[in-house]
């Protein structure tokens, strides 16, 4: 069985590993040079560090290579929650919000470290061949053939010149948001395709370690400076630095470029960033020199053609980064894909078709949730109502585990529940919560009337308690129903 993987990013490398441990003859074609080569320039269009969570970790573990997951996890910084930096009544305050009522963490990590660990593992396997600096230029899924352009200096027996053709049993397209494999897939399947550039650009900034060689702000958090229309975040690195990202509209970036008032903007909207994290000079220089990049959201379906090809990761569902799930979802794609391939060992066409059927609603759900989460990060985290709902959901989660209650965030981030089911459960919880709040208000109003009329404190307490009981019973019924 010959499996060709296009793209050696985190998702392609994991897909190659899943195929290789199953004994496939694996060939991996990657446009860029080998990231392990120290002379390779970093890819500036990619975020430097990101948040790894349960779905990604579980997918790494499902390779069966426990030392791989352990090596990756050893190079992470746990983030217990968000730390919100705001001004309240003119005072700068920092507020920590735990991610999970059970204390589970997100893991900050360097994307290259993960990618390198996967590639290193693959490189030691006798049934795996790498072809760096090779660009996919064509695929004929009906004849199981693909064409590549060799941009490397190396020529070997497999490659016949700058352009060459090969054949495969299965081609896995993991070539990112601007996937060439997806473009060729579209020619042979009636693909529904939707692409959106959102109204936010992103720009990265490096925050050095302190002069004493320590973190400048508490390391075990994802730091957020929410400013509604813009947002600044900082994620820790193992070397005591932070990588920060500014998200802002194109117009916002242009206005700052033309006015040059970057420091003034930061001082007004992102308290203490300058000079505690970055000096004025460094902020100016990085704002000017680092790219201001767009954010794309892509939905498509189907993901496969008969038994010969399938797309995974950003190639299938690039999403905006506000749920920290893009790569985690891509790694999960690989686990789910191989579960279907394992379940149908002699019928790959059925396996791929089942994969598309299951994964489409899940990927589309997380795409939508990611779009919606900008608001949560840039605005809601400051709102008392948001915090109240979070508190109620977490209190139910901790004190009434039998109700099966959890926040949407914790299900997305700390479980492997299908994204579509996470969404359905959250909607159900929201309906119940709204009902309970409504009922609670009615009870309080009713009690106040009784109290004002002929009651006493005792009667009011009894009424409120009865109301809470009723609400809880109703809640239980709806959940069990
Ligand atoms: P890519 O990483 O894009 O890899 C695709 C590979 O294919 C590349 O190496 C490319 O060179 C190669 N390629 C492309 N075309 C060809 C071709 N024609 N021939 C051969 N090779 C080709 N995700 C998270 O889970 N958590 C986060 O916290 C997070 N934060 C993010 C922050 C930002 C600012 C951004 C932009 C994204 C973030 N993401 C995050 C998303 C994450 O970066 C992506 O989902 C992930 O990198 C996708 O991996 P991939 O392997 O599918 O694609």
C-alpha cells in the first residue's frame, strides 16, 4: 500500500506517522526545506507558538508511540487559564480566569518543536521517504497519479527531472489553507466550498525574558488585553519569553501605520505592555517589520474522492485562531480518519466516505465556534454576565457531576467529544439556564410580593427555596429527557 502525503506541517507529518506505523510505504512531499535544517528561514506566515490541548495530545498518543507524546509534552508550558489585563475605574488590574473547574491546562508550545518531533520519528522508519522542496502541481484522482516539481538540488532514482509523475494508492492532502490538493479534488467531486477573510489581521511580537532571565509576567496563563475592536495576547515559551499577537482590523492597522502612533495606541488600550513587556523602540520596529497577515476561514465538503484521496487539517477546514483549535482539530482529523480506515480494511472507499460524513459537521461546527470566540476573548471576558454564566455552569459541573454539565469551552478543549455534540449540548444547557434564570426572577418577584403583603422573612425564604427546588427539578427533567 503506497500512501503519498502532501505537506509536512503538523497534520501531514502526523498522517504520515499513522500510515507508517500501519506498514504503508509512505512518501511525504513538502514544498519548503526541511525545518530541521538550521539554515532554513522560519516561516513568518505561521504563528510561532500555539495552544495544544486534549484533542491534539490524544491524537499524538493514538500513534501508539508513547515516547513521541512524552517528548512533545516535555516542551510545553502549562497555561491554567486566561489572565485578563484591563483598566477598572482608571486602575490597571489583572484578573485570572481558570480555564477548567477541574484544573486542567492548555499547553503552550512552539509549533516547530512539535513538527520536528514528528519528522524525526518518521525519519527513522524504513518505510518512509521524505521529499523536501517538492511542490505538488497536479493530481489525477481517477488514475491515482500526481505530478510534482522538484525544487531541490537532489535528484535520485524516483525523480526524473524538475517535473515528474508518480502513482499512489492513497493521497492525503495536508497542504494547508491554500491547498493545491483541494483544488484538484474540486475538479472531480461536486465540492461545496466557502471561504471568508475576516475583518481582522494579525501581527506577532516577541517579548524577551526579563533582565534577570525570568518571565516578565506570570507564565502559566494566556494573557489577554481585550479592547473590543482589537486584542493583544501573549503566550509563554519554554525559554521564558512570550510570543504576542495583535489582532486588529485592516483599517486599524492602516491608521496606525499612517499616524505612527503605535505606542500611544498600546498605552491607551493595552495597559502596561509598554514598557513592561516591550520597549517603545522594539514595539515600533516590530509593528513596522513584522507582517500584518489576514485570517481565513474555509469550509468545504466532501473531503475525499472514492478510495484514492482525502484532505485533512487546514486544507479541509482552515479556521480563525480564537478557539485555539485549528491544529488540534487537524490532528484529530488524522485520528478519526485512521479509525475509519482501520474499521474498513478492505473497503477504503467506504472508510473515506464515512470519514467525510462524520467529520463535515464537526469541522464546520468548530469553524463557526472559532469565529464566534473573538467576541468572547475581546469583549465578553470583561462582562459580569459572562462571568456569572461561567460560574453557574462550573458550579453545576463540579457539584452535580451526575447532571453531565460542563462549559462549552471545557468540552471543546479538554474532551474528545465530537464538536457537533459539544455544540448541541451547549445549546441545550443555554436553554435550561435561561429557563432557570427566568424562573428564578419570577420566584424572587413573587416572594417580594408575598413579603410585602403579609409575609415575613421566613415566608420569603420558603418561597425562594421552593422556587429553586422547582427549577432544579425542571432542569433535571429536561436534561434526562
Ligand atoms: P500547515 O501548517 O499550513 O502545513 C501545510 C504544509 O503544506 C506546509 O508545510 C506547506 O509548505 C506545505 N505545502 C503547501 N502547498 C504545498 C504544495 N503544493 N506541495 C507540497 N507541499 C505544500 N491552532 C491550534 O490548535 N492552537 C492554537 O493556539 C493556534 N493558534 C494559531 C494562531 C494563529 C495566529 C494562526 C494563524 C493559527 C493558529 N492555529 C492554532 C492554527 C494552526 O496554526 C493550523 O491549524 C495548523 O498549522 C494547520 O496545520 P496543517 O498541517 O494542516 O497546515
